[in-house]
């Protein structure tokens, strides 16, 4: 918020608005393709934000906790995870 720190606005927004990414854009939560999810729970174990739980054998992403890190996409063996559009 000062001219001395050009990135201070992004830092302020990140602190004030958790759904705002440090990179300057809004978080795009991961989504699950229920037909592809095999219920292996790999995404649950690997999610650093603990945003994924299992519901009737299918992964479910908590949009409030998702940080858009895309770890779940990288580790999903059935390619059931993607980013919402």
C-alpha cells in the first residue's frame, strides 16, 4: 500500500482475503470427476491444505480450504482431479 513496496497490495489481499492467491488471482478450486474417481484416497493424503475428504468412496473438495496448489491433480492416478473453470 506504499510505493516503496509494490507487492504490498498483493500481500495485504492474501492476508485479508484467503481466497485470493499470492500470484494475484483468485483461487480456482479443484474439482473431481466422479466417474473417474476410484476412491484410492491419494489426494486426501497428499493435500497440504486438508481440503479433500471422501464421501461415499468419492473425493470431495472443500472450496473454502482449497489453495489451488494442484497437488491433487499431480498425484491422482485416475486423472479424476482438475481445476474448475
